[in-house]
C-alpha cells in the first residue's frame, strides 16, 4: 500500500539520494519541545552568497501533541515535501503520534538567473 511504512521509507531514501542539501548540508538542531526532534540542513556555496537551500525536518516521537516549529518556517518561503500523515495544515504545530514532516525552501530566482 502507498500508505505503508515501507512506502514512506522508500520516499525518504529517494529524497536523500536526490538532495545534496540533505547529504552534505550543514546540520543545525532546532529542537525546542520535549519528545520531538527538529533540525535543518543548509547547503552553502559561492553561488548563493552564504544563503543556501534549506531543508527542515520535524519529528514527533510521542503522543499526539505540539512540536515547536522554527519561526522562519512559513508558507511563503517553504513547502512541505514529505510527510507520513495526511495532515490538513502541514505548518500546524499539532502533530500526530510519530509524525514526521520534511519542508523544502521554495526556490527564489535572482536577476542573474532570469
């Protein structure tokens, strides 16, 4: 089934294989609430003047409850790219038990790229 744990892990591995940010990005722990793990990976290169692509991962390890998401994580700059639950509002801090969400920074083009 497409909702199985196996299918979810397949998607996680596919995302890892396709993302240099996940594989080699700088790790920063953003966890603020007990029973959760929130972190970001940031890729930094000469092309983006120190402002690399960001991937944010938020995981709830306990019962249904709140997971403190970073303030910079908003719908304007990020988009949900993977989750193991069909949550209506992926930016809500209300997480299901053992829910995991992955957010990617939306691509912004500079004048040089257009």
